[in-house]
């Protein structure tokens, strides 16, 4: 390894440093996410499937996307409870396998309302497995290597996502069934990697923590409601991220619709290019941004990410040429990177390890509510005001949301002080 390092420029080694020395399971998850994302065909084209292939209007499509999100909420909460009791791997294997089977069946169904319901069912199964995936990564890491691990996982997804939507864009018009079958096959391969190379980690939650830097991760007894009431900063944080996700949801709803409106039959193809560009920006800039942000607190990073969302999405209300779309994607993708390498590490650092699955399920449900209501609300808004004004409203909204993060910072400082005081009392210092 030392011999290899001497041939690598020092600045490259600095960028790669956060990704070195991680648990081997993290690298398996990295590869697994690449494979899964290469076949990420359905999600990015869901709006176009509902509107162009099945023939739903924008507001009705928004209704069904929101209805699906409502199903995902209890599924995520149940999945979190199961992850903390049955174990992470079991939940992942069972519910990801069910989602794979539903997608495979969807590949043999003609565009119809039946297909809509199958897509909703597959998403419900994936939502149930979601908290187990989040808990697995938190169990495998510590505050010292957590940023790098989450950044690597996120980058792995986007390595695959740079290819997936591009392939889906080519298949969309004439081979819709292959979009579902391809998604199922790559998800199956991804799951096989988890089954054979990632161990169960729920035993890690039994360890005793005396390190002051991890005081907020100490196990607690009681229900998830009780834990959240003792940690109000996480509730405020969840509301702010809800606002961010409300805005980001339009990447998959208004953006393809706007592309179709502006560019006609080339709209789906151009949107596929934009999605691939999004992935390429993530791949190219995640190491650099991770390094730049390494000494900045999570809260300040998240404020910055929100402001980039405001600029990236809001600008489409003023400029909507093809070039403007790509500039928009670049700006909000930088914001996406900042948020992706900061949000989950912040939650993991401030959640009792005994409640990681449940916390992921509850907070994920709150976060996801932004995705649920966004298509429904914005579908109605753009039907009344048009797409351009809708983007401007989004820019204003997310700017307000980002300023609310100051309340999270104040609350988290109080909670950390209480935890440290308890730790000192227990240690007799």
C-alpha cells in the first residue's frame, strides 16, 4: 500500500483520506449501492410513467405519488421497530426481496392503474427496509469515520445513478417493461452482496460508551416517543429537513414535467441526461466537498446546502433554456452533496444506539412527509400559476426553512451539555 501511495499526488491522497481504513462492510455496501443504482430505472421516471404512459394528469399523478408516500410512513416506522428487534440483515433481506418480486411482476403488466398499485406496493416494501439500511451504517461507524462512510455510500449510489437514468431514458419510449425488469435484477444482485458479505450489527448496540464525544449515542430505555421528547433538537431538525425534501421532490416531479413542456418529444431524453449529469457532479465533487467541509459543523453545512437548493431550484422560474436546466442541476446537486454528507451523520451522532432503527423510521417518516405533500401541493400550484412561478415559490420556501436551522443549533447544544453532565455524574467526576 505504501508503494502505491508514493505514486499518487498528495492532494488526491488528502481527498481520499476520509474513505480509507473503513470497516470492510462499508466497502461492500458501497459496491452494492453502485449496482443497485445502475438499475435505478423506475424512480427517476415515475412522473413520466404516470403521465405519459398511463395518461394521468399532473394533479392526479401528484395525488398518487402523495398517496404512495402516505403508505411509506407507517411502513418505515414498522421497519424501524423490526430493525431494532429482529436485526438489520433480516429486515433488509425480507423486504428488499419482496420489492424485487413486485418489480419483476410489474415488468409483465401493461401500463394501467394496476401498474400504479404495484409500484406503490414495491415502494412500501423498500420503505420498510430503509431504517435497517440506515442503522446498519450507523452501527458500523463512529463519529471519527462516519462522515467518510456516509459520503462513500452516497457516492456509490451516484456512480451507478450516472448510468441508470441514461439507460432508462433510452428504454422509456419503446421498452417500458425492461425498466421494471432491469430495476429488479440489479436490486437482486445488490441484495446478494449484502447477504453474503455484510454481518449482522445489532450486537454493536450493546456496547457501553464512556467517550464524551459519543455521549449522545449512549443507549437509553423507553419508547422512541420518550427519546424524542428528551431530544427536541431532532424534532426541529426533522421539520427543517422536511422543508428541504419538499423542495427536492420537484427534481422528480416538476423537473421532468418542465423538461417535457419545453423540449417536447426530447423531454424524457434530456431529463435522463440531467439525471446522469447529477450523478456525475456527485462523483466529481463529493470528495472535494467532503474535504472542504471536514472542519465545519453539521448544522452550518446544512444551512449552506439549503441556500444552494434555493438558488438551484428557484432560478428555473427566471431561466428555463436547456443550459439553464443544467446550471440548475449543478447548483442544487452541490447542495445535495453537502446535505447528504451531513444529515445522516448528524442523526447518528445524536441518536441513542438502542433506538437507531426506530429513530430512522420516525425521522425518515417526518422527512418523507415533505416528499409526500410536495407533488400534491405543487401539482395544484402549477396547474393554477404555471411551472415558472412554482419554482420561485420553492426558492423562497427553502430559504425560510434553512434559516430555521439556527433553532436546531441552540437546542442541540443544550442537549449535549445535559448528556455530558449525566456522563460525569455516572463516572463520579
